[in-house]
C-alpha cells in the first residue's frame, strides 16, 4: 500500500515535468485542449442555481411555517375566515420576501464573479498569451507579475524580486518572498518555491509550472471542504430546533386543554 504523494513543492521539478507530460517551452493549444477536457476548467464548484419553487417549498416546510399554516386551518374550520386569511397572508409575504432576497443575493454574487473574471498569461505555442483563468491546465507554464492573482498552484521556474500575499490562504499578513529551488517544507505556508492559487503578487514577477487547477489546488481543497456538504449553519439548526420545540409545546398544550375540557364535561368542539 502506497502512502499519499509528497507535496508538489518538495518534488524535483524534472519529476513534475514527467508526471504532467509538460516541458519548459509550454504546451501547444491542442495539448492544452486535451488536458482541459480531462481535468476540467480551472474553477471551483459551479455557481449555485436558484430554484424558486424549491426555495418556497423549503420555507413552507419549516416548523414555524407549518405551525402558522396549521393555525390558519384551525381558524378556518372554526369559522374565523378573517383570522385564517390574515395568518396565511403573513406566511405568504414572509416566504415571498425571503425567496426574493435569496434570488437577488445569488444573482448579485454571480454578477460579481463575472465582473472580476481574470486573465492569465500562459506559454502556448511558443509565446505567452492571455487566456481566461478557467482555461489554465496542469502542465501550462504561467507568468505572473505585480498585482496579479495567482491563477493556479505553481512550482516556480524563475523569478525576479518576487513576493506574494497569502493572507487569503494562510492568514499571513506580510508579503512572502518566493524563489525557485528545492524545498523540504511540510506545509504550504512554508513553501518558498511555490505559488498558490488565490494569492496576490505584491512585487516582482516570475514564471512557473502549473501543477494543480480548480479543486486540485490548496485553495480549491479548502473551498471544497466548506461547500461540499450544504449543511445548515448553527443558527439555522438552532432555529429549526426552536420551531420543533414550539410545535411540540403547541401540540402538548392543545392536548392538555382538550383533556381539561373532557374532564370538565365540556364538548371538545367548544375549543
């Protein structure tokens, strides 16, 4: 049984070229297209799609909504049509507003993502050219300069006075000097010979071999952990628990009142 592969920043650059089927003069457009078809675009999870009916159904099935709907049904059965209408109107307005706000938030997030879509300089067909970041593939040779956001995980080939900000990845607030060479670092935060997707070039410039894109990057793996399971937040879990508690208490109280009426000799319909 083999252990996990060593981090790319600890492996010899020659071995990485062999593993990726790459070379120092970069890929051809045809090779890049084939790799892109295998590895997929240099993106995280696809943007969430908003489903209005699904969102409405989810909110209507919340315990508090079910309690109010139940109260409206009871009101209607006892002849209080006005009360039932008021309760249902409140529920529908609340669900409608929440659904509209969710849809607007998702559309705004997608618009922002499109607005900040980036380009990357890759060595293709013997010359550097700017392409969409989504088209960067493992085996590409990429060049980054001051102000660039690093598009992928990269093993440095050359650099000049290069330093990057890795605050988004490691929390380190100060620029981190980067230079090609060997490294025995155990963590990405200590790897001075590598650039990581999502970091920002503070000064200098450099070029390197792309070894990971999309979810196969350090940043992508961290993002996948956060978004892989759409688990409810602590607040949502607590709110759901509160709704269930209120529902149980409501049912228990109704049973107590019903029992009291029966014991007092009153007909249950008088409730």
